[in-house]
C-alpha cells in the first residue's frame, strides 16, 4: 500500500474510532465529565497552536536571518499544522493526537526522529538528454 491508500484508510476509520472511544468514555466517566474533557483538550490545543505556531515562525525567521537552513523548524511547523488540522476533527482521539503534535517536548522528539531517519523518495526515471550546440552567426533584420 502506498501512502495515499494508508491515509485514506486512516481517514475513513478515524470517525468509527472516535465514536467508539466517545461511547466508552461516556459510559465510564459520564456525559458531563467527557464533555468537559473534550472542551479542555480543544482549548489547550488551540492555545498551544497559537503560542507554538508563533514561536516556530520566529525561530524560522531567525534561522533564515543567520543564513541557516531551518530544517528542524520547518518539520516542527508541519507538525504544528497537522496538530491544528487534527483539532478541527471532533473527537477525543484526534484531540489527543493534536496535543501530541502541539506539545513542545513530543513535537521536538518527533521532529528529531524525522530528521534522523530522513525522508526518502522513490527514484524517478530520468531521461538522458544530450545538449547539442549549434554554432553560427545571428543577424537581426528589421
């Protein structure tokens, strides 16, 4: 399976998992406590998204001003964006995944792991084209 198929499978199974977890939480904690937990996770995630997003943006700007490649900061910015997207999906599982992406300690570890393993792309087919130089003279006539 390629990454697109995995992503489709996750996106289709996430609502089922969210409903299952919410039913279990309401059954064990009660509706009010589950609702408070959901609102608290969403509020904390929104706060972290704002603070960590700006912080990462400033670190990218500082790295660029020093003439460095902000690879780590860009990976962290991508993780923050993924966390923001996960906050938009209603449910407890997506909120917990979003907090995982937004909390500085876990995000930095994940970014470090991504940097260590690297991102590999499949080899692309290249065509070998040769350049031919045609010598001659050019004169423009108006």
